[in-house]
C-alpha cells in the first residue's frame, strides 16, 4: 500500500482539498488560524559554543525552545540567552503578557558578579518603563535587587535561570535559588529587558523570538 506521504504532489494536493471540503467552516477557520499563528519549535542549537537544549522542565511542565542568541557588549561575549515556553511564538506581546510558565536561561560567557548583572537588568528596566511604572514597582524592584545581589561571583559557564509563572518571577544562580517576587507588572517589565521596544540588543530579541535563531 502506498503511504499518504509518498503520494505524487498532484494526488496529495487533491487529497488535501477533499479534507478541507469535508471540514465544517468553523473548523477549517480554526486550522487556518493555527497555521498562521503557531511557530514551529526551535531545534537544539549551538550558540557561541554553548549547547542549547530543545526542552526544559519548569513546574512539572515541559517547555520547548522558542529561540536563543548571543548577548554581546562591544566586542565581548557576555552570555547566551535561551527562551523556553509551552508553545513557541514569534509575537513579543504574547510572551510579555503570558501567565503561563516561561523560562529564560542565561549561560555566562565571562566572569561577572551578581551586582553587575543586576545593574545591567536595572538599565534595561529603565529603558523600557516609564518613571511612573518604575515608581509603582519600586518595592518589588528593591526586593528583586536585594536577593539578586546575594548571588556572588559568576564565571563562564554558570547558569542564571529566570522563571516566569502566573506573575511570579523566580531566579536561580549557579543552581541555587536566590528568591522570587510576585508582581505581574514586574514580570512583564523584566521580560521587556530582552523583548521590549528598547531591548538590550535588537539581534538578541529577534533570536529569542525564533526569527533569527541559528547555530553560530
């Protein structure tokens, strides 16, 4: 018997047309919308000699790689960032406002202490938030800064995992939990550091969105 995937192109097209005709109009519309909105999961990548897995587990759920890229500052390689989600998407707004589990993993490529990393994140917050937004989140930001600075020194190869889930942001550094804050406004603001209108690096934003992820 001939397998459907081995049919000649004309036969496959005719078979697809028959299937579409057999679907109720609403079901056909749903399938068409899914095809337009869903992005295929990114395959495992190697970025700046860092192996980026296809999947990670967060809160008992399997997340797939949305995209990954290199953060550079001047001529220095700072870290490789990888974003994981339940369903991949290339729409930044969907990621910024999602209550579902998401994880951003940073693999350090140079020695850096947690204070320097926190300062860089604060710069990103200021670039993407209004003064009013920052003032309204002042207590949350202060709590975030306080536990981030307890991380100490980091070296090339160390991991920073930032987990977003139901408005809560949890951070671990070198496998040690540093703390968490529960504030949906802050969760969105922190993601904007990489995916906002003024990201830390435009090319990294595109990579995390799966628009330009590639082995390099």
